[in-house]
C-alpha cells in the first residue's frame, strides 16, 4: 500500500519512445489514429500504468511490454471520453489463459440452487478489478481485424456499469440520446436473438445474444476491431458507437 501511495504522489512516468513504438507495432488497431490521437493515447496509457496495478495471477510473470499493451488497449475506448471514465477501480488481474469461476444460480420455479464451473477469457466487476486472459489478448493482437477485442469488451462493461446498472446502456448526455440508443440497441439485440434462435450465421458473435450488457460489449469490441465491417452490417449501431466513443478507427473491412 505504501509503495502505491508513493507512486501516486510521484505522478505518471513518461513512456519511453522505444517502448511506445514497440507497443504501437504490436497493436495494429491503432494504426488509423493520427499523431495527436496517438500522443493522447500515450498520455492516457502512462496514467493508467501509474494508477492501476496490473498483476499476474498464480505467479504469472508479466513484462513491461505486456503491461503497456494492456494499458494502451484499455485506454483506447476512452480516448475521446476522457480518463475519468476509468475511475473507481485500480487493479487488472491477468491470467495466462482462460480462467475458471464458480457460478451459482437459483431456479425460481423449483427453488433449486445449482452450481457449475465456467471458463472465462475476461471479467469486469463494477468497483473491482478488470480480469483478463493474456492468451486471448495475444490472439486478438495476432488477428486484429477478426472482430474480437477482449480488453475493449471488458472495458465496455466497466463503462456500462458507471451508472450503477449493467444493462447495455452507458451514461449518455441527455434523454434524446438515451431514447435513440435504447431503440437502436434493443431492435438490433432482438434481431440478433431471432437469428441465433433460428440457427442462422450472424456477423456479430452469437454470445452477444446472451443479454443486453453482453450485446453492448460485443458490439464495442467489433467497433474497435473491424469498424468498417460493423458499419456495413449494422450502420445504426456503428453510428451510435461513433457518437458515444467519439473516435472512428480506419481499419480494413
């Protein structure tokens, strides 16, 4: 705790040029950002590294490059929104691969409580840590335009929960924007569920049909992985995310 307080007082350390270049080379999805946007992202990533503890689970050894890549990916969604959107938590826990969690649910009709193990690539708690699989992050970096971006997905959950609810609706500036968001996302969510139930192939990962909060997170990772393809498949969703995130990456369709 004392070491963390000393770091807070000292302020963020600038990211060395060689380290920043290596991180940028690894993260193809930021290739479309101009010089000013990249510098803002660099500043945000330095602050993230200063404010958040990025730790490996089960003695996983993380390199400085690993931490910088994670920080940069986590800050990309708030590049225009601002760093304050990442406030309220201070830890990132990184597993080497998918991790197991114990789930419990209650059947209201029968009253039976059941438990089962679930394997996850990531998890976000409202006031707790961001939990990530390093193997899945690397898979996203290796195939950057496939529509998957684990860090963007989990950060989207964090943004969604800022108003106290995990419902697929992040804080929006006014009632008209909220109403438009609700209409656009609910219509697309209902459409996806119908397609999945019918067994049809879908542009979005079928996991998005699980719940509105997962829908927002999956669409967000597509926005930060294959935005032109998202715009072609779901122009209304793309438009809402462009207005919310305030940036538009120019990446392959």
